[in-house]
C-alpha cells in the first residue's frame, strides 16, 4: 500500500514581507516625502495648504542650463562611473574659485544626487558615523539601513544648534573609531552656518581625533551674505565636500550630486567608484552635460544666485521675526531655506490641547491651519521636544526673481516686495502665531 506523502504547505507568497531585512523592516517613507504627499492629498480635497514642509528650491533652473539640457537630450551613452571628465573639471574649478580649496578633477565624483553618494560613503566607511542632532532627515536612516548605529553629537538652541570641539570630542570618547562626522552648513533644518574661526576649531579637534569630515555644503552658494567658508580650507586632508545642483541651481529633480575628495582620501574615492559601478553605474548623460554649463557659471548665473540669496535672506529673517515677536524661540537664518522654531514657551498652553511633542504639534498645525511643517523628531530631536522645521519656499520663484531685478540696490528688498511675491509664506507664519493663541 502506497504511503501517503507528507506534504508541507508552501509558504503563501503574501508572507514575502517576512523576508524583509530587519535593518529596513521598520523604516517608514522618508518624513519629508510623506508630508509632501499628505499636503497634496489635502489640496486635492480642496483645502489651502501652506507648503512649508518640503524643502525644495522655489526657483526655476537657470535658462542657459535648461537650454543645455535640451541640446544634450539625444546623448544616450553610459558615462564613466565617476562622472564625465569635462564635468569633473568644471566642478573642481568651481570649488577652487568659489571656495579657495585645492580641488582637482581626479578627486571629483559625480552621482545621481548627493543623497546617493552620502549613502555609498556610509556603506564603504569602516568606522563609526557621527551625526549632529538636529540634522538632515536622511543621514541617520541611511546609517540604519546599513545596520549602523550612528553616534549623535548633541547641540542646543542656546549655542545656535552648533557642533563645537568639546561636544565632538566627548561624542568620540566612548568609541574606538575611526570616525566620520557628517557636518552640514548652511544647515538643514536650522538655517545656521559656521564662521571661519569655528571651522578652524572643529578642524583642530577632528585632526586630533582623526575624524574624517563629510562636509555637506549643498547650501553653500545660498549663504545669504555670500560668505560660505568650506571646511576643506581648514581641514583639507580629511574633508570630503558634498554638493550638487539641487539647491543653488534649483534642480533637485534632475538628480545630480558631487563629492570632492582630497588626494589623501583617494582610496575611499576608488572604492566608492567600484561600488557605484555595481549599483547606479553613472548619473544620466544629458544631466551631466547640462551640469557642465551650470558649474562653469557666468554673469547670468551670478545674477540668478544673487537674486535667490537676496529673496531668501529677507524672507527667512522676516519669517523668524514674525515668530519671535510672538514669543517663539527661533534663530534668524544665515543661509539655505529653513528655520527651526522651538515652541517650548507655549508648552503649557499646547499641553492643555493635548500637544506634548513634535509629531502631534505638526499634525494638529496642518489639520487646524493648513500649514505643513515637519516635526523635530525625524531630525534627531526627542519626541517630547516642541520643535519643527519650517521651509519658507512656498512662493513663485520665477516671478520673485523677475521682480527682485527691479528692486534697486542689493540689500533687503523690503516688506512690499515680500508681501507681493512671498505673501503665502508670511500668511503661514501669521497662522502659526494665531494658532498658538
Ligand atoms: C542637507 C542636505 N543634504 C543633502 C541633500 C540631498 O540632496 P540631493 O540628493 O538632491 O543632492 C539634501 C536635500 O534635501 C539636504 O537638505
């Protein structure tokens, strides 16, 4: 008699979710993208949303760069993995001229956005990663995807949310290294920057503890006073400078990022190239060719940038002033397009409304007023801290650039200009103030 074969029920295909790696199983969608989508849903429902949650440049890509992209659209070949030679030379020259650093084409790496390059660097780096708190939302999740536990370097409102040599040193005290510090300025989310003296002090501490620095200077050209100082001037042997087209050229969706390695870190660059060759292969050919035009610069691009800085500087300062006048703790920004208010002076009043942390703060603010912001939590702040990131970019950048060209001088364009061109951002700040009660 045939013995019935024992059958094991095959695993249902739906359980594929069980096979997700534990490093990523609890990873949600990036917080910035989630708020963008939630705001879009409210708009579809007919609500007016003040979009100060998602950090995207409001300005158009400069016309000459767009024209270059049109011209190069037929280019379809794979480019060299570290980037088109012509572009690498233009990027190096751009940094030599504007930052006074010793950049060479050989040390440049081009990628599909600096975010991808930062991820690859975290992937190939053997030691521990130091991430200031607060800092940009993606550094820490990238570390966690890779199974790393980043070490946070604390900062405080009172110290302008800045990393200083003492805090850096004590963050390293508990570990063996080697270390990689990700230092971003002008900063997302707080809008601050570092003076040459502060950078020199940090460089000294980094040298002492053999800390490599990834200087995320993607907002460098958006320093309002045009005075960005690159970390690589103070710590040339240990700094990798990160930048790209996304912020100063308004081309986030084009996906083009740049790293500049010093000669001393050529080995890291080489490994990045090897990993890139097995992953993204190369950034898109037409985009790289158009980027050559952007990095070579010219009078039109200088005028464009001067206009962007003038508008953002005035609007950022005004936004902070409106909040401060109402009693919110916030620093005036020095570059980029963010402020990071701390609503703790309203803690009691907010607690009476059931708001005791940044996620509920931002959810309720969006639901009650239509003002979309991001909570301090994904920037590495404690859940019960009443901080939020506001990006003052909800205006028509093309129109604002056209109008600023007609406002004489190069100083603050004044209230009339801000009301006319950036009224929604000012209304958003007023709504926040009214809502606080
Ligand atoms: C501080 C910071 N670094 C890096 C990036 C990534 O830029 P991209 O990947 O577009 O070059 C962003 C984008 O928001 C940012 O704010």
